[in-house]
C-alpha cells in the first residue's frame, strides 16, 4: 500500500513565509511507469548582502520625506514620499565617498542597487504593488535605512 504524506496547514504556511526570504525548489522523482515516488524540498538562503538582515529593526525605521535629514555629511531627502511610483533622492553636502543606494521590499528582498552619481537620482516603483519599501544608503563608514511608501 502506498503511503501518502499529509502536511498540516500550519507547516505549509510556515514554509510559505520562509520561502519569501529564501530560494525554494521542489524536485520530484518518478518510477518507470511515470508515477511520482519522491519529493524533495530544497531551500537555499539568499546571500546576506542582498537582504535586510535581523540587525535591522524595521519597526523603528523612519520615513524620509522632502524635508530630509543629515546623513554622512550629506543632506538627503526623498520626494514625493508617499509616491505613486517614481521618487527622487536628492543629496547635497560635502560627502566625498561613493554612496550606495539599495531599495528593498517590505520582506527585505533587494529590488535595486546603485551608486548615487548625481545630486538627484530617480527610482521607479511603478510596476510594484502598493506598500512600504526600504531605502538604504551605505558608505564605507555608515549606513542608514528609511521607509518609502508607495500608494
């Protein structure tokens, strides 16, 4: 008699939530008659530099708006925030190091990363769903994360 594997719904929900932050692959094995005889769930972690890690307390991340704030020798602002899709990072000041901007989903998955080369850099969330996104600016000395809201 063939045994069936029943997975409780709570375990499926846990696996689904885990899969958001990881790469998941399911491999099936078949016998000579084409019947499935095995199933292997393979979960691989995303590299830590492509993911906001546990060191980030996302509940306390401030929203950066058009008034901006000073960070790393720069005055940084994001407008419009909230946005309908496109938003601009404006920077002014005397920072000499390259500044890297990384944009993440609410789940911490990297969407886009670039070096800020202009005083005004535009990002586009137009194809993304409404919600909270995280913008991280990084230099060799420090990093800061802010919320960007798409409506």
